[in-house]
């Protein structure tokens, strides 16, 4: 890669100096490396495939043959290839035919690395090949003149291991991946490094799938809860609004980037990560998973990881269940109970302090008085615990996927203890119980 020390100093042009080819070579090299250095600092992932066409008929028998190619290599070299105008750009991978192992064969585009100011030594392959250029007209009316041109010496190189790379004497970039399946070589779903995320490209389709799934979930929640239709605000609507906010806050930037189809993959990846951060509210502990380092040479792997996390979070937003928090007042957890909530199972989730064992949190709940406010004083004097509560399995028995650290309980709807329209109180009269007092209690309501 080009470093500042690799940029030649400016030539001291002066009147009467004797010119040599090296003067012009150094001038061109300085301009080229300055540009590469600036671009690399401003856009670290500045390489990728712009256009690629591989002959799939030849590929069946194991010959990877490029028909058309336009790309920028990691060292800033712009390459363009058209079959028929240059030497064939191909590599034979038939030796890797393995119907059992189905080896993944990565095809790299390689060019000899630049060697600075020195000429290629014995046994070293030159970076460029000299070709006779087409006649060029004098722009001021003179005769045409053929000028010798230097074209990058392009080759293909095959590797089979995930960590294998071409030799360091080459500048390389993976452009495709093939495997042997059903007695033929075929391309895999590998996506090479790119410079843009087009709408019809695999990365663009992945982003569009994420946007569609998030919007569908948000619209369902909005319709189910009546958010935005002018209905009075309810605790159920407020809970749904919070979920919708987590779902859609990161959507506008992502949709804008996907819509234009020219944004860099890393920018789109960052927007996906932002969306994943908002959706981590549905993760266990509300902490997002640590994602792997972005790999520009295999962007689909990075995009796929964050997409999978987003879709898992979306699936945790249960379409039939809303979460409504109890409030803590006067030493008690309480929630005003809507009559409709008492027609089905009444399930609450209890989250204890970070240091509290689940068994202690469950014991705290077992020792509580659970009853409506009008019944509470009477029950306290009778030493009755009120409505029966049963600990549930956190794997989904409660009808919800209880987050880690949350103990779900079913509270039996007993009219002796629970009155519709009154505040349901959960109170532990034991002062020693404050040590394991929950940090939150949530009601799970079926829509």
C-alpha cells in the first residue's frame, strides 16, 4: 500500500535542464501515488469490482474465463479487460474437482506489485506489458501517431483455504468463488468487494429484505395497538409506540442509501449496524451482540451477520404480545388493570437485580401480596398472599420469549383479589426482601 514515504519528491524543473525518460516517469509516479495516498486516507475501502462477466459455459468444465472486467485494485490501480482485445484472462481449476468435499475455490485477480523506482530484477515479472497503442490524432491538426502503451499484466490465481492468499509479490483481490457440485463447476453466492451497493445487486437485495421485514413488523404493531389513529393514549399503545420507535428509528438513513444505489458498502453496513443497535432493545439484557470486523473482501459475510441479528430481533417482537411496565410507588409495584387484560392469562415478568440469583427473585415474588388496591389492606391483616402466582418456564411457556434474567409468572385472575379497573399491586411486606427487590416488573398482554 502507498505510504507517504513512497511518494517521490517533486522534480526541480529549471531552464536548460537535460531531459531523460526518468524525469517523466518520476513526474507520473508522483502524481499517481499522491492521488492514491489521498484516496486511501479519505476512503480506506477504496477498491472493488465495478463490472465482471465470467463465461459460465467454460466454467462447467473447470476453466474460469473472464469475459469482461472493470475494477480498482487495493493499491489504486484501475484495470479494464475485454476478451479478444488482450491475452486470455483465465485459470484452470479442474484439478479441484471434489464431489465429496465440495471445496470452495476462491479466484483472485492479481497484478505484480509495484517496485518503486527500481526495474524488475532477474526472474521478476514486470507489472506492465508494453503494447502498441492505436494511432492517436494530433488535437491541433497534425498527423496521427502510434504510441507504445503500458497495460497492467493481469492474471488469475486460485486458492482453496479461507486464509490462503496469493503471494505477497502480487497485488490481489478476490473476484469470484466456485465449487464442484453435481459433476460441474458452478459459482457460489460469494460477493466480491464492491464500490457501490446497487439496488439489483446481492447487497442491495439484502438491505431491501431487511427494510421490508422491519416495516412490516412496525406497521403490524401500529395497526394492532391503534397508534396514530387518533385513539386515546393507553399503556398498551405507549408500549407499542416504544417498540415501533426501536424498529423504525434507523430506517430512514438506510432506505435513503439503498434508494440511490451508489453508496459505498461500508456506509450501508454502518447504517445496518445502527439499525441493529436500536433493535438490541429486544435482545436479552438489551445489549447488542458484538459483530465481527467488517471484511471488505467478503462483504456478504459482514452484511449477512448483521442481517441475521436484525431478523432475530424482529422475531422477538411477538406480534401477539405487548409488554407494559409496572410502576414502583410507595414501596409497591402497581399497574392499573384494564378489564380486557383479565379475560386471558395474566403473565408478569420479574427482573431482579444484576447480582441476585433467579431463585431469590422467584422467592421474593412468592412472598409477595398480589391484589388490587382495595383488597390489599384486608389481606395484609389476614396474612393472605392474595392471587395465586405460578412460576413458568422461560423458554416460551408463558407465551413470550422471556429475556435473560426475567422470571415469568402466571397470576391467577381470582375476583376475590383482583378487581377490573383498579391498580393491581405487588408488594413484599418483608423489609428484608428489599435486598432482592426486582428492578422491574412487566405485564405481558395478548393482543
